[in-house]
């Protein structure tokens, strides 16, 4: 993955999921976005090797993403 700030490569420095939340802050942030639909996701914390920018990504199965989009489009999104 490339850094959105400088374009350099990013390294995964942490992986969390609802089953292995660690301290839980990353998982709690992701739950705000996807918990209305699924608890099956992975959060990865990444750090740029050049500028040290940190970011988080949330990984879902593609069928879950497609279904979430359909449900949200039909007004079934629950904030």
C-alpha cells in the first residue's frame, strides 16, 4: 500500500479484529462504520516508511461490502 501523503510504501504495524481487539481503540473506531452490518472485519494500522504517517484500514469480505452498499442504498443503514 502507498502513503497518501508522500506515495512511499507503508508497513503494517498492527492488526486487530473484534476477536483480538488488544486495547480496542482501533476496533472501536471501525465498529462505528461497519458494526451495523457485520462483526467480521480486520483493522490494520500502517506506517509510512518514509514520512512516518500512520493510517488505519478496515478489511471486509467483498460480498459483505457489496451487501452493505445495497442495504445502505435501500435505506437500511443503521448509524
